[in-house]
C-alpha cells in the first residue's frame, strides 16, 4: 500500500479534512454536506415483520438433501439419448443451463465444470448444423454462452454462418424463436472487437421485440414472458437470485421440465431466502442508539466507523490474520479523499474533463471499498493477501465494474443531483468537454458501459485473475446495478425496485 494509506485511519482522514478546510475559504466550500431530502423507504417496519425466525430447513423440507443428490446424478451420469453424440451434448447443455438459471448451480460447481470441460473437449462441431434450414442454432448459441461464462475458449466464428454473401443475417434466423433468444443471450458475452456478436445482439434484440416472433410457439404467453425478462435482464448480466426467482416461475408453467429439478430449486430458493432474511434482521436490528446518532454529527458517524473496524479486526483475529482490515481501511481513506475532491469541484463550480472525472469516479463509486469489505468475510483460505493486492490496485475487472456502476448512476440521477448543488456527473463532464447534447452524452456513456461488460467477459476466461468465488462477488455487484437502475434511480428511490426485492427476499416460492 502507499505511504498515505499506511497511516492510521484517524490520522489520514484528519489530515485530508484539514487540507480541505484550508482550501474551503468560501461559505459554499465550507458547506461540505448539502442538505438533501431523500425519499423515505417504502418498507417501513413491515419487512422485519415478515421474517419467519422459526424456520427449520430439515423440518420444512426433509427431501431437500435427497433431491440434491438426484440432481447431482443427473449432472454426473451420461445422458441417455438416441446414441447421437450431438444429442447427448444438447441434453447436457440444457441440464446445465437449467441448473444455473434455477439458482442451484452453487451446489454442483465441480460437476458443472467437468460437464462443460467434456463439451469443450468435443470441439465446436455443433456449429456445422447452423445451415439454411435453421438447424440447432439454439444449442450452438447455448454451447457458446455456457462455455464462455465458465471461462473456456469459445469462438464467435461459427456465427458467421448466420450471414449471407451480402453480410446480412439470413431470413430464417429471425423466424427461429428459441435460437434467436439463445443468440441474444450469447451475444452479451462478446469480447472487444467481436463484430459478429455485436451485430448479432442488435439483430436479435430488434427481432425479439417484434410482436410476430411468438405466433407459432406452443405456449406463446410463457415464451413472451421469457423474452420480456431476457430483454430487461440477460442471463449474464442478471442478479443470480432474481434470475432464479423468475426462472422458477417460467419452468413451473412448462410441464415438460424435469419436476424433481424444479422441486429442488423451489425448496432451495426458500431456504436461502430465509437465511437472507435472518441476516437482514440482524443487520437492520446492528444498534438503535447508534442509528439515532447518525444524522447529528459526522464526528459520531466517524466514531462508529472506527468502532466497526475494531470489532471486525477483533472477530477475524480469532481465526486468522487481520491484514484484510488494513486493506479495507486503506480503501476507506481513498474514498474519503475522492469525496473531498468532488466537494472541492462543487465548491469551485469546476466541471472536469471526463477522463479526469473517471480517475476519481473509479474510487468514489465505492466499488473497491465494497469489494474489499466483502472479501474479508470470505476467510483466509480464499481471500489471501494477493487477492487484496489485486482488488485494491485498479485491475481491469475492478475498473470495468466501477464504470458500470458509476455511469449508470450518473445517467439516471444526474438531473436530480444538479438540482441540489451536486458535483458534476459524467454527463455534464462529457457535454462541456465536447460541446455535446445530453442525448449524445448519454449515448456515449452507454457505449462505455457496454464495453465494460466486454472487459468483464474477457477477464472471466481461464486462468482467471482470482478464484471464481471472489470474482463472482465483483460480477454480482456489477449485475446489481442493472437491477437498481432498470427504470431510473432505484438506488435512491426504493419503490422502483420493491417488486424485485419482494420476490427475492420476502415472498417464498409456492411449492
């Protein structure tokens, strides 16, 4: 760590505050905190009332472990088919996709890895079936997506067969409903420079929005729901628990689905939901006296932060080294300095260049402090010192996640923020630097977000920079931004995400 971050927390923060106060000669600059009236929570006290503290999984779902082992056998056994090697691959791909979508893949990570490794070793022959008759585009695209998100090499070149000699997508592709949806999902894992996938995403999105796409489907209402959800939350960019909740609903409407797999997914969802409820109960219930103190003085808030780090350090010191807390403190110092710089920009009415803004924004979006704090709870066997060094040194994956979070927030909240004396956002920075309209600025920033997702996909290829157990934490943080900013600034206005959170954290799945 740098010399400044090696200072004790109170000394570093105090020095930064003193330096800022010296520069804050005007009344506006001295006013470090704007008075803002944020919307109240839509939850009130009702959330905690819905938690079943008497929940006992072994009593409520005695068949859970039995079903889990049956699902494990499905993944490890050779799938029976007509003897056609491609049919065997297709069956295996559908099973792995279902297990992951239903949110139970974490139980079977070794089995999934082994299954997909076998699929990878068999080569890309499925692409030979993409012909003018539209044969098996669904499985070709599914194979590509599952392998790439697992970190196995998968080439975009097979999708070139979808185009005619004039460079346009063949007509039959737009009529293959399942294949088109799978192509759309696969295209979200594009790397930088993969033009075929970029064009496929535009083409698939346009055609999936066409009202005629589901006319010949045997279950049009259910399929339309799948399309609508995928257009909002493609699988690669969706919060896993949200994807699981909606997938359970989709699979429940389809009687052809494996009922044992579905029942296990329902039980497991409810068990994990109750665990999350109990954790939220403990967090939201953490010290009433302390909560009452927060609004009055930053000094008291600061004292709470110091006490928190002391408590965490004491707790993890019981079973391992305490160096992770030092990294978390260092990231908090960086965050404070970034906030102070943004306050100075506001006080001076400065609108920095977008490049200058993003240097600070990578820190002020709080991705690094969040990730570091998250790693602390992973234990010393997984979150080793090298992991903390990687996450605190602005790696490619960390920067990409920061870009996604910062820019989505700026796009949806900048107008409201500017009405309450807020530092310039990325939107204002781009507009001033390039003499652009707001629409042009937003379009440019969405392209940067899109490219950041490509960086994440590239970083997930084997060998990954960290164990997947750690990189998944960062990926899920990036995914959460898609949920919070789907219809506006849901991070600030909780009513915009109430339905999502209710389905994930409050309402159990009916069995």
